């Protein structure tokens, strides 16, 4: 148990030292290091972006020629280089605002979305997967052909069903757990490459 705590503290401490809002930043950086989901100049959409750890990583990875937009129901402080839209991922009409800001389709859609946790595992898992389906509907409207995506899932009964759904949309879907994720955590990540291929 001490080892897990030490690892968790390591990423939390690192986030503080490097000016990131959450340790989640390192999950995206590690996944991107392996799969290059986001590259320089990419247009990126972050669905369920608060508190902003993934937005910060996306801005860094896309660079000054990229564009990054985040959507969440929770207000958060501005992040330099990112545009924030206050809205729900369950409201498909926000796609208009996303596309208007980007001025074109996105190259990557990233979703680290979580529901309000109730503590009832089966309910939280079902709700989280349901939010992912909502995110994927937005993704279908904003992601360019050959684009990439990452979806966090709470591992459970519906995870593989969601993976099969994604496999129909992408050339490659990989299941990963970055080392920045805590071992006992049920979160896993689907890394999706080559949209529409």
C-alpha cells in the first residue's frame, strides 16, 4: 500500500512542481508518448475537461500552431492557449460552438470524463459509459477523417461493449493503463487511431 501512495504522491508532487492542475496530466502525456494521439499543430477537443490537467497537456502537445478547446459543465480558471466552453457533453448542440472556434474539424478528441461519483459501483460505471457514448456522438461531428481519440472508461460490464462500438469507427483501438494511473483504480483508457479508416 505504501508503494501505491508513494507513486500517487510522486505524480501529485510533480504536477505541483511543473505547474499542472492535476496528476491526470501525466496520464495523457504518457499515452501520447506511446501513440502520438496529439501532434504539433493539431486541433484538439477535450470533452469533460475540468479541472484542466488534460487541457494543459493538449496545449503543450499541440503547440502554438494548434488549437485546443475544452467542454465541461463546471466552471474553471482560464488556461493559456485553450478555449473553454461551459456546456454538457450530453448536449450535441455544442458541436456548433466547437467547430466555430476551431474553424474546421479536430485532429484529436480526448475524453477523461467522469460522472458525479455516488459510491454505487454499477451505477457509476453505467453512467460513465453513458457519458462516453454522448462524447462519441460529439466526436462523430467534429473529428476529421484519420483523426485520433482517447476515452477513459471505468472498467466493468459495459467496457468491452463500448470498445466494440469504437472499433467500428477506428482503424485501431488499444486498451491501456498508463503508469500515472493508480494500480487499484478501475480506470482504463481506449486509445483510438485512424478515425473512419
